């Protein structure tokens, strides 16, 4: 059959992918020079491991392979097999992920898969005997089995090297040493967990088969992974891009420019995905139906697939969407980052910018004036590890619910990572930036009410089947100026040289013009920018020439660093009047009021792989691919296909409908469900221009004190025995109201 995804051109030449390449041109002398500079930059920032570390990893993998072979013979003998069958019994270790792709860096973990025979079970043998063997070895530390995960995994360190070990139980009595996991027949008569466990290896191997130049692919992917981490869009669980997502995106660019060097591939990555019309899928090869009846991604037949906003399809059967976690808000953020990258690359081509600008960390904690802070605690490290994994898997639901119940008018920006307050035991916290959707007319007096949304989120989290006493979650509203110090390097809050964020003028220019490309793809209309906004934008760009560096080393992408958008004020339910200076400031208040304080929300503006990729490259003259208009038309053409008519649905997906049973409900001590009617008057609050954030109901007797931290519901005083019971929402609970007042009115008022 040949390699899937290989097609023939009319002139008899072959290409990889589902369409013709955009350009077959080779590198110019400038490309060769700039690619040398790029490789030197990546080495300078420490993205390549040392030879000693590379050898250490290989030794760990060899030792691990020996251990699983001993393990399978041990359990075969224990199950009564004769000596011949015990001698033939075998298990094998495969790698996948960044290590298999050849883009791992120093200290990265190794994703591994143990393939065993049909008589070696997952529950009793893998998480039983093998776990016991590992726990008794001096080389193994921090052993943490997760048998109840969606893809069961055993995590540990072997001689200091982090290892994630999955298990695939095949329908074979003997595992051959030359086993090829890419064959479709390997999926016959196996359970779903085995299919999922095999998927990583099968996808990784297929990606390497479908790219025209593996060394160029690896260098480009290493570059894009570093960029995504610096710009805060590297986290699959948070709804951004994970390692496999980036590998597929980069692989498609390599197919479209098969003879290009990484310098050009990076530039075209941003150019192509800036123009990409999501939810058109990115695919390295055609989707194959297969012969085993497994479900594959197809929005024409599968209703669930129609909700996917940014489908990036895996190339191995069964083909599936690898970015199902993406939400409207995270797609908007990534689209803006693609546009920013494209503009900087164009400036670099004109020698007006450099790599440092592209890799400037995203100043997340300068980007917004209001944040949600989600704190979680547990009683011991093991409970915290379990609780953390569960809460992280549910955080996406909070973003989805806020988007749905405010009709996309309130935008969330989740921070792709967690922080820990070292002064507290067994604690993690997460942050989400909040802002009103830009480019939308403001109607004074209307409001968002997300109290029920937060209630639903807490109910879904507290429904954790493995919940234990001490597992608590606390959701709070915190202003930018009151962000806790422990999130900053060294626990010291930095001083800012400018009131605007550290974004450069490229991002500022791209973010003033209303809705993002992600919103356009959903059919939204671009809001016109008025003359006043244009003047303010120019003033902002002048001020942004003095770029301030980010103060969080891995801070996520700041989407909006300017202040030319209508300010939003928020007050508590107590009587309170905002000073005019508060309306127009970046959050510096003249006075602190004993009750819930005023809140201004101003949406901000905007090793074996270390060889050179230029070996045996032939320098050529530039061709028509440099014509942007021709390139734009070519990109449009490659998006035409069987899924071109697919439009992502904006209605509530099934995963949210499943949580709807928690709406306005609480559990009693016996586990039954009671309807909470105490706040029923708020259940039909219209989705309008004022944001009402609830005060937190925390099932804990622990006191959370944090200066400017404002709880989203009053903490209920409950006995420890009843700690797990979410309290009904009090009818007279205080609110934080975010009044959307137009900038024009605020200016008139101050004058």
C-alpha cells in the first residue's frame, strides 16, 4: 500500500500529505545563514541535552526492558505455565512522545510503553507484580501508579530519569522481539485502554514517516515547542497546544514546504496558521476507516466531533482529534499568538527584529486587571497528587461554562500551569484572566451573572469518586495588584517600568482591531475601530517602544496589552461610588474600603538530534513562494476538502450537559441530591454587560487569608465531619459587580 499520505503529482513526482506542496523551492543562502543562527540560538538557551545525559537515558531504557522481561516470565511461572512457555514469554518496551521524536530537552521525562501478552493483566500484574518489583529497587524513586486515569500510567524516576510507563495488553500469547506496533492488526481483540496506550507510539511513528526531512522537522519542532512554552500556549489540558499537537502542525508545514530549512519553516508556520480557517482540520494524511470498526474523527457522521473548534487529526488508525480540549477563549489566544509570530517573522525578514522578540515571555499577570484564583489543598502528598490531577481535568469545564452561560461575552484566559505557596502544606493554585469580549457595544446597566456557573463547577469537582477528607477547593477573585507574591520568582513582586504590558508593538497592533480570527471563523462581524481608538492605539505603540520584560519566567501569552478598550468597573453590593481616576487607571485605587473593594477591569491590549539540518542542502534562488498573494491562494486551496463545510457548533456539548444535573443542587450528608431554591431568583439572570462573581463557598475550616483576595462566596462554618457538603448559596450573599461603563462617559465625567 505504501506510506499513507503519499500522493502523486501530474509530472510523476511524489509528495507527502493530502495536497500538493505550496513550494518545492530549496533554501537560499540567507536561509542557510539564518538557520545556522537559529540552531545556535536553540543551543544557547539549553534545549539540547548533554552526551552524558543521552547515554544515561539509553541505559535506563535498556534496564527497563530487562525488568519487564523478567516480570513477564515471573508471572507466567506463577500462573502455572510450563517451562517452555515461560522461556518464550516476552514483553517489550517502546518509546513515544518527545523522546521518540528526538526533540526532548535536558531533564525531560521519557514516555514509554510496555507491551505484554494476553495473560499479563493490567490490574493484577502490571499494577500489581511489576509495581511491587519496581518499588523494591533502589534505582526507582517517586513511584506513583495512576490506574484510574483515562490512560492508566505508572510514573517514577529511574536513576534520576523521569519515566511515564503505559501498558498495552495484546491478544497474543507471545510478544515477538520484532513486533511492529504500527500494524492495524495489533488492535484486534484488545480493550479500549490498550488502544489508547498504543496510540502514542503509533502516532509518533507515523508522523516520522510522513515528514519529508526528519532533521528539519526536529529542529523546527524544537523551536516551536520553546516558543509555545515562552508564550504560554503549551498545555493540552488547559486547552492550548501539547507536544503531539505541535508535532502535527509542524509536520504539515514540512509537507507543504518539503525542501525548506527551519528558518523558512518557522516563518511559514506562523503565516499558514494565521490564515487558517478553523475548524478546518489539519491532517498529515487522509483519514482511513480501517477494518476493526473503531470510531474515527468525522464531523459529518459523529455529532460530538462538530463541537471541535481546532481539529488537529492524528495520522494513525483510529484517527482522532488531538485538540478536543480547545475552547473559544484558548483558540482566540492561540490565533492572536500565530498572528503576532507572523508579524515578527516578517519584521525579521526586513532585519527589523530578532529571535528575542519572538521568544519574549508572555506577561500573564500584567495582562488583565481581574483574575480567578483556584486554590486546592489536601492532607498529604499522595492525596494532593490525586486531587490535583482531578481538578486539572475539570478546569476546562469552568472555562467552557463561563463561555456558554455568558454567550461568549466574558472571556477567560487560563494560565497553563500551577503555583504553590511554600508557606502552606500540600497546596496548589491556578489562575484565569478575565475580560469582557472586545469589539462589542457596551450597554450600561446590563450584567453577567456567573454564580451558578461557579456553583456547577464546584459541584462537579466535589463529585470526585476518590474524594478524601482534606481535599478542598477554593475559588476567589483577585485583582492584579493583589496577586500573591509567591507566584513571582523569589517571592518578590517586580516593579514595572510602564503601566502597559510588556508586549511589543507587533502584538499591540494586531490586538486593537476588534475580534480575533477565531471569532471571525465563527461568523462574527469585525467591530469598527473609531478615530479615538485609533489615536489611542498610536499613543500606545509609542509607549510600547519601551518594552518591559516579563517577570514570570514561563508566563503565558498576553493577548491585550493596551488600554484603549472600554473600562469596566466592579463594586460590591454595598453602596459605593468609583472615583473617576479609578475608571481610567490601571487598577491603582485611591482608597481601600473595608467591605468588598472596587474592581476596575480593563481588558488589556494587546544529542542525537543536535546535528545541523543544512547537511547536503542545495542552495537555490527564491521562487514564487515568496509572493504572498500566491501563497495565500495556495493556503486557501489546501483547506478545500471533504471537511471544508464543517462548522463547529456553538451549542453546549454533551460533556457540559452531563454536568447540568448539578445546577442549583447540593448533596446532603447521605449522598442524596437536594434542589437549592434559596437563590432561585438568580437562576434566570440575563446574560448582559455586568459581571456578578459569587463569593466562594468552601467546604473547609481552613482560613484563606491573602490581603486583597476577595472570596467568591462566604466561607461556611461547618463541622469537619460535614466538610464535604457544599453549602446552599445564601440569598443575601455579597456580590462583586462589574459595571461596564463606556470610556467616553468616564472621560466626560472626569472633565
